[in-house]
C-alpha cells in the first residue's frame, strides 16, 4: 500500500472538539490503495490540552486504524507570541529525523496550511525524501489576514508571506484547495489551473442516521441551533440582534436559540445577550465531534452567519459545521454573500445578506411559520446534497486520484 504523510499542525483525533477532516480522509484512503499518517502538534488548538506526558518528545498512536504522530509543542493561550512559538516549534521539530524515523517511507507528502509554516515543513521533507509535495490550502495566507485587517497590504510581513506562498505554489506537484473558487486566486500567480484540485470539507455520513423532524409537544419551543466557533469571522452578534427582533414579534418561549461552542468572543456574546435582555438564548460548552450527531438531532433548524466582508469570502466557503448541519436533515438559515452558497445549491433553507439582523429575524420567522412538511422537504434536499457531494468516502477517492497522479508524474 502506498504511503502519504499529512502534515497538519492542528489535526484532531476522532472525539476532539473540532473538525476531523484529515482523520476522515485518512480513514477512507485505504479503500483506494493509500495509507495516511497524520503528523500534528501535541497541543490541541481549541482547548490547549497537552497530549504528551512530561519528558515525552513525541508519540505515535493509532486511532481507528489511522496513525497519528504527535510532535511536542509548547502550551500557550491566545493569539499572541505564544501561538507563534508553538507554530515554529512544530515546524522545526517535524524536520528533525529523530521524530519521523519510525514512520514508513512516504510516497507523497501533504503540507496543510492552516498556517503556511506547516506546509513549508512538508515541502522540505518532500525534497529530502525526493517525493511529490502537495500543498493543501485551507486559508489563503496572507490574503485572509489582509482582508480581516490584521496585515497591511504593503507591510514587510505581508511581503515575506507572499514570497513563501508563491514558492509553495510553484514547488507543489498539486494544490488541493477547500474553497471552490480558490483557483481564481492561485492561477493568476502563474500556476496552471489544472494543478489546482478542489477537495472541500465533508462529513462522515455513517455518524448521521437519517432522522425525521424532532418530536415536539404543542408547548415546546422551536429550537434554532448554532454549534461551532465563537470568533471574529462568525457574525454571531448579528444572530443575537436578530433574536432580539424575533422576541418582540413572537410569543415568549415559542423559540429558543442554543449557542454551542467556544471561542475568543464568547464572553462578549454572553454580555451582549444580557444587554439585549434575551431570555430564550443559551450558551453551552463545545462537544466532541462524536457527540455532534446526537446534539444536532435536538434542533429544529440551524443558523450560520459570516461577516459582511465580500472580499474575504469571494473565493467561497467550506465550513465543517455547514456539512454537519446538512447531514443532520434539518433546514438551515445562512447569512452570507460568499462566492458560493451551499444552502441555495442544495435547496435546503433560506439565504439572506450578512450583517442585517432585520433580514435574519424575518428569515427565522418565515422558517418557523412553514409547515412541518415544507421544513421536511428542505431538510431532505440538504441531506441528499451532502450524500452526492460531500461524503468523505467520495472526497477520499478524489484525493487518492490526486495522489496517484502525483506519483505517476514523478515516475
């Protein structure tokens, strides 16, 4: 069986509270003749949990048939210097032969860019082993940081990141992207469009049995749910402002918003809910990935919002939670003006412009007033859409074809 190393600084084993993209892809690759080893940092991103014992430099362990190599990195909090040191520690240590000497020799190496330094390490390892390098682009660094206002377009850090970005694109045998229109950003940099392969996020459908609507008593509230990160890019303040408008137009207790997850803005969101006097909103801790299907079954519908920054989302969106929502057979409201609209493509709910609480409130009230049959119809179309486009067994086949093509080119 051919071997591929996947370098993803923030990869999660099954059961973690967050996306498990690489585990799910790796678990399905053996059916296509590939065994993947995931190489990740020992400190978990969302919780800060250190997986290794004191004095333990690395650990190779297997989860559901998928090998994980944890590389020790320092613990940190926030997004400051400690996180940068964590990134650099992973990048330099994964290059030391003592950490990877017990792994089977790779035929291909994937470097995944939640940040570009992990991809740089993957490219260097590919040169060392004389094998093809695949650059997986999850965030368009530094363009995403520029669009969010965290970097200046003409600053020195931006210039350095641009040079690294272009070197990685040119060094890669193939570029795997999660955003459907990322090729529109990459090709103008001089990269052949045929080298860019779209492998979006997906869902393990075996974990999401097809269920009907939640059984509600006549006095049960309609449960609108959000689960995922509570961060700058998630537009959750507008969700709360919309709920304030809904509370003024619907009977008290008729609708409840459940906010499940964690992130840097969660304390501010809790304060905002209090300031708005929202009594039908609850803030709940994140749950492990394995608990998401049961959690989703407690909802009547889902809501997702992004910031009103057209440049940031002009190449599209591919959020893990979006496909979990669709697989859960529930209608969805999305506030987005991104370059793609999975909800409209699926016919699974209502799309409104971002940053408009009034429009979001109207969408919530519209969804509540639909008949049970109409909501069931939306839900079934969403489920069918992910079955046809975003199941991990199909996505693993697309990735395996890309791996095979890289090996073929090298020969």
